[in-house]
C-alpha cells in the first residue's frame, strides 16, 4: 500500500535552490524523497545544502536525498541530511568529511538539525584533541569521529519503499520513517558564534515596501508643499468710473487729432459685391397683328356766340376708345363749313374725310364694326367707324413687377460676411474698426433681358458698394483721455478707457467723412499691476502682504486667503497666487 504521508520529488538538473525549497514547502507529506539527477550542481554548495536542511526542519518534514553522487555525500553528512542510493535502499546520514589540511578550522555554523527525536551534539574535535593539538592528532581524532559517527549513523536508517522494513539482529534499532520521528541527529560542531542565514525573500519584500513608502512620502510632500498651496489676494481701491459721450468726426483727410473739434484721422475701406437672382416672368404680350380701320368724326358746338366758326383740328396720334380699347389716329382731322348743319341750339361740323385708325395693341379683340368712339381730350368730337385685321399671339414678357420681385430676394441676402471682411481688413492696416460706420451704397440694378422683352425668365443683377471707417486706437484713447480729464477737472490716472467695450452710433457721413457718437465708461484710480504684485508678495505671510499693499494710499482694503489650512505664507511660485482688484462701484459725472 502506498502511504500518503510519503512524497517523491524529482529534481531537474536546472533547478535552483529556491525551486527545491518551494517544492519541499509545497509538499504535504512528512517524509520527502528528493531524487537528484546525475551531475546536479544545485546541492554542491554547503550553503544550499544547509538552506535545504533548514527548510525541511522548519516545515517539520523528514528529507532524504536519492543520489549516488560521491561528491554530495560529505556535504550531506556535514549538515545531517539522509541519503539513499535508490527509493528501495535504506537511507543513512553519510559520514562527515575528515578534517585535514595545514590549519586548524573551527566550524562557526549552527549544525543543529532536528530530524525527529532528541537533538544530539556532534563530537567537538577541538575539545577532544585540545586547541593546540597537532595536525596528526587532529587527523586521528577525525578518524575516530568518522568511525564513531559511521557506527552511530548505521543505526539510523529509514525505509523509503512501500514494503515492510527488514529487521534483523544487527538492525534491531533501525526506525522506519513511516509516520515515526527519527531519534538520532548529527552532532553539532563546536562553535564560538552562531551564523544565521537570512531570509532573502522577506528582506527583499521589506526593501520594496520601504521604497514604496519613501516614494509615497515624497509625492505627498510635493503635493502638500508645492502643488496644493495657493494664495488669493483681493484688493479694493478708491477707483471710480467716468461716463464719456463724445461727438467725433472720422475724416480721411485729417492728419492729426483735434481735441477741440473732435476730429480723428480715419481710414475707409470699401468692397463691391455683385448679387444676382433669376425669377420666372409673369407678364404677357400679344404679338399678333394690329387691327386697322377708319372713323368719321363730327364736331359739335352748342350755344355758340359765333355761328359757323370752324372747330379746331384733331391732330394725328390722338387716342380714341371703344369698348375700353384704344386706337390711334393716323392723320390730322379737320372740319369744314361745307357740310355743317344746325340742330336746335347746336351746330354740327362733319370732318372733311374719314380718319384712318390703328389699334394700340395686337389682338382680335380690337376688331370692331360700326362702333362709336370717344376722342381723348375732345369732348366736343364724336366718331363712328370700324377696325379689322387684328390677330392673337400671346407670349411671356419681362415686366417691372418681375424685376422688383427678383430685387427683393437679393436684398434678403446677409451682408454680415462683408462687414467681417472689412473689419479684418482695417485690423490688418493697424486700425480699430468702427462697425457702426458699415454702410451699403445705392444698389445698381440691371435686368436681362430688359423690361418688355419676350422671355420666360429674367435675371436681375445688383451691384452694391460697402464701406467702413476705422481709426487708430491711440487717437481714440487720446480723445477719451482728454474728455475724462476735462470732466474731473484734474489729472487722473486712467486705469481703463473702456474703448474695447464702447458703443459707436453713426449720425451721418459720406465716403470721406463720417460723424459718430462715442460712448464709453472709463475707469480712473491707482494703476496696480497684478503681475508686479505677484512678484512682490511671493513667500510673504498674510500680514506682510497686507502691510506691503496698504503702503499705496489709493488702496483701501486688502484680504489675503491661503490654502490649504496648513500653509502659512504665499507660494514662491507666482502662478499659484491669484490677485483680484475690485472694480469701482461709484461713478464720477
């Protein structure tokens, strides 16, 4: 039967001592057989052998080396490890190496290796032979120790196979390791001091934890004293606001600023844009033939004080109408007394001959027969006649309504892009663009085809010229500063002229001069530089900062806040300091 309290571990030729130790620790058996390959170098070091033995003892496990390597026997015997040539052989502790050489060597290591029973001391050669013993006597003593140890160890054997241990009269005291402790152990050598082999894994872990703790403390210190500290300085002054309202003339011909007249040299930029819009025509025109004919006119004169006086002629080109249709006379019409007659109180003067007429427009509706006509401008003349020959041919034509419709759609286009273009152009010339002066000239409109032309569509083109004025910022500041000084009646330090937040209103102008009104809110008072203040207060305590800034007579109050709570002075880095200067709440009229 197989005993679950036994374990056999086969060692690879490349295994390190740490791998062997891990395998021993991982085993749950109390009796472990380590099968070593030939020419295994891992246990050819006394240190490795001691580490392996100490691990087995700490884990309370009995360890047997399965090997026939003669070079490992002295090392195994030195530390008290059991060795067997095969799994079926009886294990025993090899004899300790004989002491030789030209010097006396004392063993300082602790060779006490508990295996099972009570711990026994190895023979102390120096005690037996004396500290001043000769080499020969030490050699004899070593031989005696080897003989004695071999005899002792011969009694301490263990059974590795699954068979019952063979017991005879000579091995009556042999104890198998099947669940029983081993009573004997190698003797400890005499020593002056004990050397303990350090636990390198634990030492390495402590070093790593210490390094991580040190790094964490350094990072925490950097955040606590470099990253987190901030200072906030709030300053109140006796500054005030001054309202300005100035009438300016932007003159492209001016060479310098005139404060008294409010004249500022200016630049004007223009841009011409052409827009087009196409719409369907709605007009109609009859292109058929025109009806022609003739009429007979009669002039009537009633209650005349001068009887038989010939009425005035009806000139050619006079319009006559019938059925709301207009015809044009083609020749002069005169009246004669030859055919004149009277009827009642009226005298009637027929025309000397018929008058040819032509319809004002083409169309079959102008064809009339024996119809009465009225003569434009001559209420005293009547006409009667006929016209024929008119035909219809209706086509689409351009009308004024179509042109106006297309123009209105052009006007809906957004001119904001043009305004931005002119503004950027002025900035490129070093001028401050005054957007209130942005204007568009009278559009120049043309249509194609022209009004009255036959077409199903009409395209209207509109050309517009846009203008904008700009002035030097320095000239505008000069005008505002002069106005502020005149209002306050004394020389004032102007903190802000307010031009960037100003309002311009255009009054009138042309392509060379433009009249505008400039309204600003200027700020007067002490000129404090936040950058300079940051440089002054670095590293100072709140009380020092307050005392320093209140040396300026225009500063009325200073508040300093530090964070986090453990910070006692402003950071040495100016970027960690925030300076705010309160805006004035009062205004000067």
